[in-house]
C-alpha cells in the first residue's frame, strides 16, 4: 500500500511540474549586426557527423562487452 501511495504522489508531482517547465521567457533579440550577410542561426552550422560516429562506436563496444560478460557468466554457472 505504501508503494502505491508513493508512486501516485510521484506521478502527480511529475504531472504538475511539466507545465511549469515551459514558463521560461524568450531569449533576447540578437544585436543589429548579427547575420548581416544573411539570416543565420547563432552558433553557426557545427557538423555532428564525427561525434555521432564516435557515439555509435562506443555504444556498440558497450553492447559487445555486456554480451561477452553475460555469455562468460553463463559458461561459469
């Protein structure tokens, strides 16, 4: 019973908090000379290809290690 009460309180708090998370003010206007050669987003166009590849390789390595350890534990038992 205690677990049900705690779960319902946590769900209620999450439901009440989510509308409050979107009450931030909008960012200020950029300076007048911003984007004078065109209307560009702040920060430019940073490539994400290299970081995405590294992230995929790390994820594949982590998955392979987990599979290896699971099979090793099955053989020991």
